[in-house]
C-alpha cells in the first residue's frame, strides 16, 4: 500500500504549470470564505487540502462527525490512508488531472471510523487553484451507508431464479419480468416448498422479506388444508391443472385472507413443479356475505313489518267501535300478547296511595311488588324501559294514577327495534284516548241515568257529539303525524333497497310487493284520516264537502249515487255542518253494508228556515215495525241521536224488498 497523497507528483507538476489569471486575488479569497461559511451553516461535510504539502486548509465539523476522528488527527492529508478502506484506497491514488483549468470527479469508497464502524461515502472532489497558482484538493463528503445497505438487502431478497425456472414460466406463457409486475400473487413451488414468489405474493402473505423456502403446510388455513393438499398432490402426481377454488390462507401475522387460487403443473429439474396464481377475494366475499345478510334481513323485516302493520290497522279500527276504557284495555293486552307471543302481559294502575292495582292481563310480577310508586315515577312516557326481568311502558297519568304496561319476561320479539317501535306506537294510541274515553264513560253513565227518567236533552247530546268529534280530530292528527309519517319513512327505505344493484331479481320482486303493500296501507290511513275529520268542511262549505264525499264513495261502492245539492241559503254553524255531514256519511256506510242497493239518491235543500235532507235507495228494505234491533245494528240509533242533538226530526219509510227512504229536517241556525 502506497503512503502518498491522492494526487501524483506528475499531475501536480502539470497543474502548477497552468496559467491561472484572476482579475482580483482578494475577491477570489473573499468568495471562498463566504462559501465555506455557507457550508458550515447548512452542515455540509467538506474538507480542503493543499495538494503540494498535504496541509489541511479547511475542515468542517460534519466531516469529524462522519469519520469519528478529532480535528487534530486530520490536519495532514496522509491521515486518510489509515481511514479509507484498503480495498478502496487505490481509487484515491488513481485520481489525476489531465485537463486544464478546474476538474471535478466523483468516487465511492468505504471508511473505517475511529470506533471501527464501516461506512460508505460518496465523495465529490474538485481541484481548484488560488490566485497564486496553488492547487487545492476540495472534497464534499456524503454518508451513503443507508443507501448501500438497502441495495444489498434488496439484492439478497431478490428471487433466486435460475434458467430452468425461467423456462418453466415460459412454458406457461409467462415472461418473468411481467410476473414480477403482476397484480396477482404468483407462487412457484416444488415438493410443497416455495421456490419463488413475486412481490404481489409477498404482499398478500404479509412477508416483508423473502417468502422462498416456506412450507405450503403453514400457509393454508387449517380448515382448508386437507382439501388444498389433496389438490396439490394431484397436480404433482398427475401433472393436471386444478380448477379454480376458494380457500383461506394464513398471513405472516396470523390473520386469514380469502383467495381464489388455480394451480398448474410445470416441468422443472427433471420433475414436476407447480405455479399457483392467487387472487384476493376478501372484498368480494364480504360483499356476498353482506348481500345474503341483506336479503335475509329484507325477508325477515318485510314479514315482520306486515305483521306489525296489520296489528296496528286492526287495533286502530277496533278503537272506533269502543266507548269504554275496559274494552280498550282488554284489546291492548290481547294484541300485545299476540305480537310478543307471551301471556305475561299486564296493565297496572299505580295509585297515589302507592298501591298497585291490576287492571287486566296476567298477575303482577313479583319483582314489581316492592315500592311501586318509586319505580313508576321515573318511567318516560310511552317508551320501552328494560328491566332485568322484563319491560315496562308508562302509558300515561290518569286521575293522579300512573298506568303502566308490564311485560313480565323478556320475549324474543321485543329484542327487535321494529317491535319496540310498534309497542311504543300502540301505547301512544292508547295514551291519547285514555282521558277522552274516561270522560265519555262518565257522560254515558249520566245519559243512561237520565234516559231512564226522560229523553236526553239535546244540549247534552251536542256536548257528547262535540267531545266525540274532538277525539276524532285528535286521533286523525295522531295517525297522520305518527303512523303515516313512519310508513312513509319505511317506504322510502324500501325504495332505496330496491334500487340496490346487488339484489337478485327474486328478492327485488318480493321487496317491490312489500313496497306496493305499504302504499296501499298509506292510502288506507289517509282515507281513515279523511273519515275521521272531513278536510276543508268549514272552508269549502257543506255542499262542496258532500260532493267530494259522494265522488270518493262512488270509487269504492258497488251502487250508483245520484245527488242534488241545492242552495241552502242559510248560514250553518260548524256543528250543524259537521252533524249533517256525519249523517250522510252514516247513510252511505249503511247502504254499502246492508241495503244491497244498486242506486242511491240524496238531496239537500232549504225552505222556510229548515234544512231538508232526503235519502232513498232501491235496496232490500225492511219492516219498520219489526226493525228496532236492525236499526241498532245499522247505526240508525246514532243518526237519530245526531239529528236530535240538532233539534231536528227524522222519519223512516220502508217495506221489505221496497227500498228505504229517510227524511230529515233540521232548523237553520238563524
């Protein structure tokens, strides 16, 4: 090993003979000082030596950090002969200047730090001269150790591909360079051991480094291992290609991935190897599972929805014919028992004296016998509250008592959100009706008591009908604002599911049928709301509202309606307009249910301070003298009481098979 400066004597002599003419020596030195200050400020590793003497002219702190030596140890350029790796020092000696002016070059070498660590450097060397002609060796040094190690690691991880393996790929029509870039995982294996894996395969298995020499046995999910090895053994033994199959693989971190794999045989080193192509189908499997779950949910939700909706329809319809609280309570318990499929349903009244009274249903559960006033006070209104042993729903507070529906166990249906919503909705129905039903019961008792002595005063009848109409209005509003709106929300959700492109035609057809059924239900609710509260009666007037009623009834009835609505010429109060409208409504309902008529005539006119309403049909008629019980079933009693409440008169004329005629006279309001 030569112990000499980097630049040969011949090069130095040739360089000294060059002519360096500078306009200003001071200016050049100043620029050099500025440059060095900049190098120091940005942390550039730089050193400068005078070529002839080897004396250090400049040495930055970053050079000391890279080499690990003290500044005093690097004052002489010959010290680098001990620092540069012996195998790389010859590159230094080979540096020569054979061209005039300033020459630059770049080299790569290893150094041995003061602590013995080996590092790679990239050195950019320049050979400038100052104004006096002195040659300097300037070097800018960069630590390239991390880059070299990365390159070496990549080379170590590079697939071991020999000519035979490349030929095997070629037989399958695969260019090895394209295999490396393939997005599908490709594994070359022999005797159940991986010989080669492309980058996509390494990424699929989560292998940061090489995947070669791994055993197939540990790469397949235990549940799929027997079938996979059976297929692979057939590939090796019979040299036949397996059909595409789905299986799970085990990644390096222990997680599982769903893949689709196909394996084919290739000749290799005098035997049979195989190439497996794997494709990650995790997203596809998840989408398939989601589709199946959605289809199942659609079926279950659709069936459940139909049951719950039918239950609400039947319950709300039944309420129209009830006037007693006990009837409503019994019906509530019955329908809840049917839907929840449990007989442990009870209705409790928690009175101010803290006693619990059973109003209906099963006996009071033992877990509710202690301090009933305490647990009932904090229950939210019409919300299902979970208890360890069952469920509680506070329906309302009536006459200082809390009315609570109790489910004495935890039935499976009530775990579903749809059933909880249904139960809360039906309890809201009952909560709205409770107060009014109690008032109606009290008034009914008064009416029954008065009727045993004399006719019921028209004033009291007007009050009863007014209360009834008020209740109808509230109930219609509740149907419109809660039930109908919920129907619309569920219908829109069904529409969104129908629009899902992943649904199969059969499921879409069933869901479409459910959506159409929901439209029918919404129509029925709207019709019920119209029946409960005639729209725009006060604003449009009696004649216009009756005309709309006739047209709407004609769409559903199997008889023809002929009506004449003359100019009444009197100002009617709202109670009179509503009373006449209700009478006509009841007449049309009776015609549909009982008369078997094919033609109905209705006329409305006014004369001499009276409003005259005449009804006639060509139905089966009846024997008036023997028809008292029939009148009751036909709702005629209600019409008579309605007319009586308006201080009017009603006359029936009929005979068997000779139709029915009804004349009504009501004094105008004045």
